């Protein structure tokens, strides 16, 4: 039968050209914008599924989640709405083929190409996980691979339709509560199969299974039925990929990385896609030095003739930049199963230092333990102590005491110098950390903050070459934190060396003020609660920072205000939980406050309020203003007096 959608114009905007795919939730069509002529892909939810409230809510969740993602390795969403009873989502039209098709046609890939593609997949997952989104169905068919004019692989991760917003109050997935499994048997983690609550480590397992397939051409587990495959995931040990692939194709170091990602217990896997990428690149750099590590420029495969002026891979500022260069050197990650994880490397470094110190001090061991472990910041130097290229070698930091360092001699032709610092936060009270690194004349710097598990908490890359960077007022609790100072890596450019000019890194800790925002709060799932009649202070501490607040409203009509921030054009978004419609408030320009009005609350559903910069893309291209200048948000019932409190103090 003829497809009734082909030739139809949807919402007077999108002319349907042809159907290009079909999945469990709907069909995907190639469409053309009738006024602009732009080609896009349009995903329609099956009409019969749209009648089921839970599935329709899942589709809206997909649209809400993906529309906030902006990364060169994630499919970009332009629009979503409803036509009749059918919900739809409009996204970029992708060239190339999915990885599943390529693997079925080509078999196992050379490791150097695998690593370049997987590094981009890790970048995409890191971006999604940082936003609170779990893919939940990562597989080769959801990884689109295209070729740039210069002959390089460009990856787009697609179909976040089964993604789940991380919600601390409701940890179980909608699909689990309905008694169904979400995912694909060959790539599904054991906890998904058992219907347990999940976190980002289920994507790490799927990523390990995809890596196994790329390296060997075979699935981790195969069986006659899907149920038998699922059973093997839960109970059967994984055969190392080196035993399945042709002899010598997969080295032992890469074996260890893949087996760590495919651990049955999620506590034994890499805690983030970023650390998986680091370990994989480190193992590949050691095993394929000439193919991967000797040049950061991605070469086209033999037999191709790239265009002389073709574009390179998109620059990814502030993320993990170059496919060939790990964020960390990874010399201890992936070398053997006992040393494969970030936390084990940190523990080994602490044990070694502690053992040597106790042996040297002897009878003074008890006193030194208290001094060095309970108060380690008192031992912090004023200059970096090389080598500090890994977290286990990190130089100690003391709050309020600047430390100087050099991003000097590169580690190799493909690895720039990088400096790790460790800060111990003591005390039970909530605190805020502000970190600032001064400029280097010839470098574009990045400053990143990690917790003790290796999970990136915050990153600063708002300014360009010759400018400093700052992470302002980030909430921290008791424990160890790690700061990384590095150059922003770019594809096709060798690392910079500067053996003469020093940067200065300084960290300050302050008590967490009352009524201050708690990061991260960029999504519904981690929105800060805001009581009616109360005020909250917050910072737009980076170009892309968005602060989201949840108002549980017992009053039907609310008004409010966001105070001005010098040099910043503020925008306020307001929406009701479960609704795709948003009210945008942008009545005034730069340096002006914005009045909030016309909130018609629904007593059964909370209201969400988001504060952000107006032109985030422009801010990403130049240093944004007032990163440390707070705004004040307040909401109160219409017809009553506005709550008053002293203006927020500028925090340094």
C-alpha cells in the first residue's frame, strides 16, 4: 500500500519525501522544509502507540532530552511537536551508513580505525551523561558513520528514543516498571536484563560489546534465541577478543580494556565513557605507535583521494578533543585487569606513598598519618611537582595558596603536557570551590574538575588563546578532587610547548551560602527546588551553563523576577512538567533584569524555570562576561508583596 505520509506537508513546514527507516516506536522520513529547502529527518511515533500515555510521555522525554544536546557527534534535533494524534521529532539528515551495516559488509575493522570511531562515540556519551541522559540502547545500528571530504570517519550517535533522564527520586525506568526490557540482546548489560535500576555504566557495557564486535567481527555472546543470549550476558565469562580476532590483531592491553567494560558487576567497569576512551587510546597508543600515536592528524585510508581543501573533523572545544590523544596518558589503565580502573590507579599511588613515608618515619608514623592524611593540604607546594601527568601523580593543592606550573615539553608527538592537581576537601558542611588558572600567551587553556571516582564535574574553556579560565562556585563535599590544566587539543595540530611561561593555578573554598543553587541543575531530573516566596542566587558559570528550578505550586498564579547580571542578556524559560510548550521571557537586553509573569500553574504538576544566557553559541566563540557575577531568582504569588533580601554578593 502507498504510504499516506509521502507527499504530505506537516504543520505547513515539512514536505515528506520518502521513508528511510522504521523502528519499534515509529517511522523515519526524509523531509524538506518548504520555505528554506533544508533537508531533514522526521521521526513519527506510531499512531497506535501515541494513544498510550506512557509511550507518548517517553517520546516527549526523548524530544526534551535530545533537544538540549549540542555536540558534533550527536544527531542534532531541530524541532518537535504534534500533528493530529501523532507526535513527531525533526532532526538533521545524516549521510553515510550505520556501523551495523558496515560491520556486516566488511567484518572486523583494523584497530586504528576502531579507536578513531570509538573515541567519537565516547565523546557523544560523555556529553549525554553529563546532561543526565542514558542512551540505554547503544549498538552499531545507532552509530552512523560518514566520510568527510578529507577521508575521515565522522560519527553521529543516534536514537536516544530509549534514553532516560536520571532522576534521583525515581531511579527505576518507566519501562522497567511496566515489566518490559529496553535494549538489544547482543549489547544489553546484566542489570538491564534483570530489570534493576541503571546508571551510565549500562552504556559502558554496551560500548564494550560494540568494541568487541568491531575488533572481532563477532558478538560477545551468540545463541539460537534472544533469551539464551541474555542468559549468557548474566552468567557466562567473556572470551577475550584477542582469542577470537585474527592472531596479533588485538593486543593484551586492549583485551584488558574491553573486559573491564564488559564486567558483570557494574562496580568493576569504567565509571565513565571518558575513562573508557582514555584507557582504550592509551592501550592503542602503546600497541600501534606508528599507526595511532605518532601523528594527531587523521589520515584517510589507503586507496582514497581526499579533497585538497576538505574540512577536518569539527573542533570540539572543551570536550575530549583529539581522537588519537587520550585525556590522560593511560599508562596504568588497561595494562592488566588489576590496574585497569581509575580508582585502582589512585589507590595504588596512595598506598605506595603512604608505605614509604611510614617506613621512613617509624615511631612517628601515627603522628605523620594524622598530619599527612587528615591534613594533606598543609603539605602542598607552591610549584607543580613533575611528573604529574596522571591522577596518581597529582601535585597537592592548598586552598588559597597559588601554585605555578608549566605546560612544557610534550610527552610525545601526539601527547601534550598535562598537569594534574589533587585537593582534599575536609569538613562536613557544604562548600563551594572556585578554581582559576592564569593565561599563557600562546595556548588556549582548558581547566577541568573531577571527583575522586574520575567523573568530570565541571570544565572551563570559555576563553581563547592567551586568556585564563575559571570554574566558579562549584559545590563540593568531603573527599578528594582533581584539577587538570591542559591545552585545548585540536585535530590536525601538534601539541604546543611552552618551557618558559608559567601559569598560576589558585583554588578557593568557601562555605556554601544559604539559598544558593546546587550544580549540576541543567535538566528536569536534577532541578533545584524553589519554594514560593523564597529567593535563590546562582551563577551562569560557563557559556553553556543553564540553571533549572522546580516550583511545586499550591497557588494558581505566580509572578517573579531574575535580577540583572552586568554584560549578560538573560533569558528565562518556563514550562509545566510533561508539556512540550515553553514560555520564553526575553523582554530586555544585556545587563537588565527580566520580570516573570503570566505563570498559570496546574496544581497537580510542578513548574520548571530555567535561567540561561541568550546567545550561548556566540558565548562559546568568545569569552562570556560575568562568569562570577550572580543573579537572583525569586517567585511569589500574584497580588502579594515580593520577597526581599540583600543583593547577592559577587563571588571570587
